[in-house]
C-alpha cells in the first residue's frame, strides 16, 4: 500500500496564508473601499461644501425675492426704481454731469 503523506506544516501554511489574504482583503476594503473610511471622510467634506453652497444660494434667493417684491406693482420702491434705471438704462437727471 502506498500512503500519501501530506505534511502538516504545508497544510498549516496554506491555511494561515489564506487567512492572511482574507484579512488583508477585508482590511483594504474597510479602509479604501466604496464605503470605507476614506470615502466616508470624502462624503462628509462634500456634504459640508454643499451645505455652504446651499446657504449661499438661499441668501441670494432671499435678496432677489426682496428686490422683485420691491419692484412689483403691489409695492413700488421709487428709490430702487431710480437706482435700477440709472444702472441698467444709464438714465441721468437733467442737473447731473457725467465724468469719464
């Protein structure tokens, strides 16, 4: 009879090598993966940036809404109308002089 002897050291080496490979893979995935630690930091930074952008746009919208209301038919601000006519249309009063 022929006996095949597999060395216990070789089996243990393959076992530990496979455990090391799996551990390395899961560690890499936890740090660098799609939902890893680095990606979570990137997501948090992007959320902060978008929050600042949202707040800036909300303030700009409030300003434009206020200007639109002040130039509407229901509430007409004559000073704002005069300012807009000067800036956009280039109107001047008869007693003003333009220096270039």
